[in-house]
């Protein structure tokens, strides 16, 4: 199969070659962002019947133009828009019961449009795992992630009001509703991040049972806490830092530089500060009021209450 032009490439045109079909994914961890999906991706890897993608977030089913705007570094990676490169992420995993990936952009509608439909068209029998977290804390964490990556110029209290991405991504009823248009409810497992944190082995056993897989005896090292957000963030020291960081020229140069040099350049180009020095009370109060009815709608959708999410239940 020839590599296709990313500007005209259609992810719905799944390959028909048997060898490539054997590598098709059938398990998607769709986010939400800052809800433990990266750790969960790592927890799934040890199971002998699960092959998780080498690139955790290929974003293959995101509209290419939207991906170029949101994450230009990933948009340049062939696995984000070319079937051969995408399927190569599971090379060697042809015999696994599940081949999975975890792109958090898959649950950011309407900002990443049409994702659920594309996945359903290419992988109609897929299982979907939706990791969610208390929605106010998730939105604040999402803001800090984007701020650190120079994608969000606004201060916190303005950003949560003016950039709908944060509140829409925490509107779990909205996001899950997109998947219920294309998948049966039985194909979707809702994983609450707070439960995974407090009773990890039990929750992982529940997931494996839902996937109809044999139990797996995890070692302590395989399920240790991962990807904990640091207490600090950073801002650009000079103009154009983010432009240079996202450029193809820097991507190429970075491959030839020692990691110590890359880290030194990063530190010299940014200013680090403690997130606790930023008053987030106004942003939290506004988000709690806004998200409360949406959280109730999500609870009705999944058929259970989530009392641990007290901040979103005013």
C-alpha cells in the first residue's frame, strides 16, 4: 500500500490486505485528558493478550487539519495519517486478542470533530474505554498542561471562561454521547480515575473481566503510580519559543542533540514557577457551577452516582 498524501488521506478507507487487517486496533482508550489515560495505557501493556501501541497517542482518527493546528509535532508523524505507519505501531501483535491505543484528542468534541464516527467506520467492533476524573480538577489540570506547552496564553480564570475546550472536555455526557451515536453502550467501559487510584488492582481486574480476558497477576512495579503532574509550570522566557519548538527544523535538529543539551536549552528558554502561587479559587467556583448539571447528566447516562466528585455537585 502506498503512502498517501496527508492532505487528502481518508482514515475511513481502512486497508483490505489481510496482513494489514491483522494489525487493526480494536481497543481505544479515548481520554479524557489529564484523567490517567497514560498510566492506564501502561497498566494494560503487561497483559499477554493485549498489545498497546508503541506511540501512545497517534491521534490517527483526528481530522488532519485540526491536528495540524492543535499538535503540529504529532501531525508531522506518519503514524497520525498513514495507514502503514499507524498499523506498524502494533507490529508483532497480530496474535493478541486486543491491539489498543490511547489518544485523548478522541474525546474533545466538538473541537476534534467526527472522531467517533471515523473509529466506528474503520473498527466497528472496537471496545472503548473512557477514563474520567472529577471534572473541575480535570479542567484545571488540562489548562496547566496546555499552558506549559505554550498553547494557552490566557490566565487561568479567563481561560476556563473563554476557551470552551476545557469545559467541553469535562462535559463527559457530551463526549460519551458522541460515541453512543456509533457504538452500543456495551462496547464502552467508563473508568473513574479516582477509583483507579484508590483500588488499582480491583479496577484493573474489572476491566480485564469486561474485556473477557484471563486475570493477570500484576507485580507492584507494573502498577506503580505514573505520570504524576509536577507542582511547577513554565512560561516562555523569550518570544517565539513555542514557534521554534514546534518547527520541523527543531524537530530535525533535536534528533542529533544529546538529551542534556536539549534539557539545557529548554531551561534557558523558559521560566519555571510554582502553580500554588496562582489563585485558582475563582476558576474552580465558576467551573463547578457550570459543570454541575452536566455531571448529573453523565451520571444518568452511565446509571450510577459519583459522590467522590463533590466539587462538581454544587
